[in-house]
C-alpha cells in the first residue's frame, strides 16, 4: 500500500472509533499494524473535506462488494497456477493457504528479533531453521544476528538445504512453541526453505556476517554455497540491471536515500546511475555526493538494503530483470 493509501486507511480507522478500529487491527499483520499505527500518529490535523472524501469513497466501494466466487481457496490456486506456472504457484500457494495452519508462529511475528532469538537459543539448529523460514527475511536476519557465529552458520546451512517441512516435523514445532501449528495430520508438506530463502536472509545480515556465513557453508558444501550466491543480489549487482530497470528504480527512490546509498557505491555504479538520469538531475546528484560529508557505513548499508527491497519488488512486478553489509566505519 502506498503512502496515500495508508493515509486513507488511517483516516477511515480514526473515523470508526476505538472499539471498531481495534476489531479491524485484529485482522492485520504485524507490519500492517505498525505502518498504520505510525501513519495515524503522524496525522495531527485532517480537514473535514478529506475525511468526507475518504468516507464517501469507502461507502461506495463497500456498496459495490459482493461474493464473486464460492470457493476463494480454489480460485487463488487456479489463478496463480495460470499466471506463474505450477512450481512457482505451489510455493506461493503454500505460504498463502497455510496461514491458518501456523497460527502459533504468528505470535513470533509480533516479537522483536532478540526476544525470538532468546526463545530459540537452546533449540536444535534444524528446529530453529524450520521455525525461521516462516518469518519474513528481515525479522529472520534480526534473530540470526543475536546468535553466536557458529549457531548462525549451522541454522543457515540447514535453511539452505531445507526442501520442505513434513507433518511430523510440524508436530515437533508444536512441542517447542506451545501449539505453533494447528491442523495436525491435515497438514501437507510446506515448500519452505532452500537456497533462495537462505540467500534472501543472508542479504539482510550485513557484509561482514555475510562473508563469514558463506565461507562456512563453502567449507562444508561448495555446490550449496554457489547455489546460494547465485540467488543473492547485492547493491553492486545493480550493474547487471538494464537501463530501463535502473530508470524504474530511480522513480521509486527518494533523492536523499539515493545520495546516502551511493556514498558506498563503486564509481562504475555511480556513473551508471548518472547515465540514466536527466542532465540536470545527474548534475544535482553529483553535487550532493561531493558536498555530503562522511556518512556512517551502517547508514549507507541501511539505505542500500531499502533500495534492494524496492529492486526485489519491481522484479516481482516484472519492471526489473535481475541479472543473475557490518562494522560501523565511515565512507
């Protein structure tokens, strides 16, 4: 949801009142609650006209709603398989439709990384891996950063070699996390984990940790390390994106974020970015980079990670074709 959509949703919730808004929040994901909460907190004054506009549009949209299909699960499966093909669709379908079967893990998504790490610290790496693949990549990376290097490496190598979770393994998770999964014998194997999942998580860990993890995996299984690296996309890999993709990315990135991200970029990548901007915009960006003083490496990596999130979203939307971070210093 874009910023305008978030503001509209925030206005609608505030118009409903506390009790009704609370009921709506119960059906949202942790990230949705956080984003909406932050938006509401920022909205100090709202014009009567804006409130009326949102309420009228909501009323019109609600009046137009009807039950379009009788079996939404089957509809989702059919549409995704036609759009993405059998293999990609099945992976996504597992994530979408398994939601009701992993309600216990949902509670972890509301916890900060250090709390989840403390909960899992003494569990077997295979159990930890099976749990972490249910979390989003960013939260998962936060958890792993709280582990020792050895434990982190052991968990990641298991995530990378995980090709699914059997019903019996899900029952083990129930014992570890008080009813982590519901459904028991009805559960089918979930296609979670694998080299791509490990790559996504490693991308979030930072450059120094990334190198350590890959070195460890390479020592144990060179082929697996290569598979993970093939699925990783770093900031320098923007050089592999075509001009059209770079231009799509630049439309989504704020100029301030771009300046900070490029402070840590190779000269060749900077020139590539300049070449895909108008002459005036490129000149302004050059001036901003030259006039900007030292920036902490942690800030640079944070902005680069945000840009990579945009890259992955644009890649999922077909706007970008993908070709193929550590200590707090200054750059």
